[in-house]
């Protein structure tokens, strides 16, 4: 199963669940979409890989879906978080860091993580390290810059009216 963090328009979680579920279900009958304690943030679990998921979603683009971030790994928010995160990041190549939200991390821990990870950036990479606090976990994934922005795909698909 692949895991994704979906960012949707604030307050439109129910609609996003229905639209994304309707799009993915014909390709994966075991798809699971769950809400988080953060408004506008859902977690999608499916057997579809990232490119396949984007292809399926772009056929009939969900109207409230903004971003799709693939998750490689999740860590519990505890005293080992920073060292576990560093061990994971040392095996990845990225040039930018993006926090989906500060969530339960707080500003001080985000500053500390940012400072530590800045030293591990690769100048020649076009990849972004996404750090997504979800409930009591921090989920991370690395993706090409701009590939998470589903609203761009949706806007290309919808013809402009005059």
C-alpha cells in the first residue's frame, strides 16, 4: 500500500473524500481515505503508485484537491524524532524542504529540524523534502519540485471560458 497526504480546500474534506474515492475506487477497491485533526488534510492509502494515482485523478480532477504528497515513512512525535528523521534524510537527495504545516511540532522544533537538515541539502537536485505533521506523527517524502501541486494539473484540464 502507498500512502499520500492530500491537502484540500479548507472545510471541503467530505467533498474531497467523495471525489477522490470515486476516482480511485474503480482501480483499487481497497482504497482508504481518512481525516486528520487538521482541517484540509486527508490521508489516502491505495495500491496505486504516484504516477498512476495522478493519472487516475487527472482524468476527472477532484474540484477541491490542492496537493498530493507521497509518503515514504512516518515517525512518531517523541524524543527520538529528530535523530530518526536525520537517519532517513541522510539517504535522500533534495534541495528544498517544505513543511506542510507546523501542526503538533511547534515553531521551535521546526526551526531545529530546518537548521539540521539545511546542511544535508544537495545543490544540484530538483527534489523537495516534504515534512507533513499528521496527528501524532510526522510523515516524510521526497518528490520532484512542483509534482505535488495538483491544482496546476486540474487547471490545465479545465478549459478556460471567455
